[in-house]
C-alpha cells in the first residue's frame, strides 16, 4: 500500500513543476499559405524597382489583374509581386504598395472577387 502512494506523490510533484516552455507549432501550408495572391484594385498599379514611392517605375498592372505575391517588406506596406505569364514568358517582378491591391489566399478567391467587382459596375 505504501509503494503506490509514494509513486503517486513522486508523480504529482514531478508534474507540478513550473514550465516556461511554449509549445512549438509545426509550419503547415494552412498557416504559411496566407495571402499569396493580389488583385489590383486601382486603375493602374505601379511596379517599382524597389519599395518606396521615390523608386523608379518599371511596369504597370491594370485593375483586375491577378498578381503572385513573392515577398513583403517588414512593415508589410510594400509587396514584391509578379504577373502570371503564359509558359515561356518571363515574369516582370516589381514592388507595389499594399493599398493598390487586395490580398487573397488563392487564385480562385481573387477570380471570384474580380467577378463580383465586374458585376457591381
């Protein structure tokens, strides 16, 4: 009778220790794949060579164009994007300001949003 009680006490004391560890969550596509597609919301979105309004403009995208998101600045105000191109064509990457686009998780969501906007006009 004494052994089970002693074992219980040891287990209880071991389980009550302070734990400062936070669990580490594995990276999953659900968490990583957020906002990977941008839909141009303004008439013409300017592609800048670097993040910043003073940076040279290297290309444009039109309202309704769907862009692939490649990178963000640390403050998330500038997005490195490129247009989807037919196979064999080189995509032109450029930095756009976040206010010129709406972000979506997938091409399907962006296409649906574009269709709703076209219907509303």
